[in-house]
């Protein structure tokens, strides 16, 4: 069994290693840039920049990016492989060695799939590890004599998952469902009310600990608790309203998500997961916990409105675990055939992903800027290309690095125009999008500022690069 686990860990490591040197994507580069400059200046939750993510997300990005792009991918790969191993141990505990043997390859492959972006340093990889570990420890704790400690650790990890990505509340809700099920089904029969209260209290205290630390940190930032609340939840509402001006319509995004689910094998795993739940029906508390875990994870994938393929990573642990349970009793040839198909698709997607990523114009534009900019020259990417900011390594005082922020936040466009019209305006502007993109600049004020103060000096891979002609003294 150890050789089987080691084999699939090596397969996953090889898949991640094959993409480690690729250019960082938009979220990878942007999150890394903010993490590296978190303490450099004040003004927002994360120094100079504004981000609609919890603070725990930036910790792995900062650790990885300190060693460059490859270092970030290594940290993400470690998170993916560790999650695969936790899924294996989880399946072994709830359904035995054969189920674990079946779950391991599905977890390793889907967490190393370029189709759903798990070979990149997706934030979901950093959130899914504490989530699955939390649910595993939750069910492990009921078998241990010192259960309070394990329940407390489970609660802390569930909260940490949410504090890494706010859509990852599946483990926390699953924990609540577990204690509700135990109360209804077992208190007064096999469990005393006193022990239930002790365990539930330990879980709650464990969950509150990282939340309390985060709230205490937020009070030390310029935006405070209100700023944190808006960044994590209020902005989501504003962003949904701004989706009407997204670069792709919602139905197109949903089709892309569905296609990724089919090609990566995630749809197959989801169907098998339902069978797995049925096979575990003898343990009602377990079934309730896992059903809620899977259901809330599905809501986390579909509830945000953006439908990026990498959102599917949130479903991987529950689906891989329950697929192992479902196919443990299948004939080996049939189960092996399904596994072989998913493995072939996963491996075949790697060179396609590498080819597309290596064609990225981001590195060429960043190379031009580094070659021609003077020390201290500032940069703005219109409207957004956060990984270009990372690769250009130039000062970028403007706090919003993603286009969704400019569309959703009311102060974003006025603040941009004020900056362009000031003496401290950016020396270089990369016009990745037109001023009227995403339904913005309907009155033409941003375009007028560009025409008045900037000249196009180069076009790199179809991307216009503008340079400031002189001081920006005009009023915006």
C-alpha cells in the first residue's frame, strides 16, 4: 500500500513539476505582488493594495513568491500532494484499505490537472488542505479518548479554510452538521449530553481562535473591521452587479466550467460521490456530515457567479474520497479503465497548457518595460493585468490590480482619473484594455486624459504602451 501511495504522489509531483517554470497567471502574479509588498506601506488592509480576499491566503503566496515563480508553484504542489494524502487516509478510515487505494489516484490526478488549473498556484489549493484535514480530524476525534483537543483542532482548521478563501465554508458547515446529527441521533443513546457539549464547545472555541486573531489584526489596519467585512463579503455583492459588464457573459462562463468538469473527470467523480454516500448509509452521522460537506462545496463553486474552472478544486477532496468508496467494490478492470482515461486526459492536457502559457504576451511586455524604464518610473496597467505588475517590478501606487475592482468599487474610476491628472501620475501605461472596456468611461474622461498627457511609444504583441509626455497638471 505504501508503494501505491508513493507512486501516485510521484505522479502528482511530476505533473506539477512539468508546469513549475510556466509564467504566473493573473491571480498568481497579483497575489504574489501584494504578499511581497504587504508591509511596505499603509493605506489598505494589505499595505498599498486592496484585495477582496482573507489574509491567510497571502501567507503561502508570500512564502512561495519569496523564492520566485517556481518557489510559488512548489508550495502549491506541496499543498496539492498533501491534500491527496489526507484524502487517502480519510478514505481508509471511513471505508477501509481498498477504498483508500481507489481514492488516492483520483485525488492525485485531479489535484494535478491543468484542465481545472490545479497545476497552478490557485488559491483553492491553499484553502482546500485545511478544509479536508478539518473534516478528517472531525471524524477521527470521535474515536479518540482525548477528543476535545482533536475537535478543537478540527474547528481551527475549518475556520482557517474560510480565512484563506471566503467561499470555503464547507468544512465549517460540515462540522456544524456533524454535531447536529450527533445531538439528534446519539445523545441519550450512545453519547451523553455532557460529552456532546464538551466536544461541541471545543470545536467552537477552536474555530473562534483564528477568527479572533484575524479580527484583532483587522483593527490595526487603516480600514479596520468594516474594511475587512466589505472586502470579504460586501464586495462580492457589488461584483455580482458588475458582472453585466464582464468580458464574458455568464452563460459562456458556465459552459466553460461544465466543459472543464467533463474533460477533467470531475463530473464522473461527482456522480460516483453520490453512489459513495449511498454505500456509507449505515453510518448516519457520517453520511450527514459528508453530504453537507459536498453540498456546501458545490454551493461554493456555483454561488459566486464567475464560474472559473479552478473553482472545481473545492470539490476534489469530497468527490475523490466518495469515489474511492463507490468503486471499491467494482471489478478491477472497469475501475482501472476509468482511471486510465482520466490519467491520459490529465497527462495530455499538460503540453497543451504549457503551449498556451508560453505564448503569454505578459513576459514580452514586462521585458520591454524593464529594458526601457528608468529607476523609479511608475506603471499603470489599464485596466488590469496583475501578473504584469509582478513581472515588470515597477512601482504601482494605484491600489486596484484587477478589473473587477474597477467595475465594482465606486471610488475606483474617479481615483484613477485623479491619479492620471496629478503630478504623480504614472510614467508608463500599458493599455491592456481600451478605456471603454467593461462598460467604463462612458463620458470619455479617462480617454481624454490619455490623449492629453500620453503618447504611444511601442506596441508589444498587440498591446499598446504609452509614455507620459510631461507633468500632469490638468484637472481630472
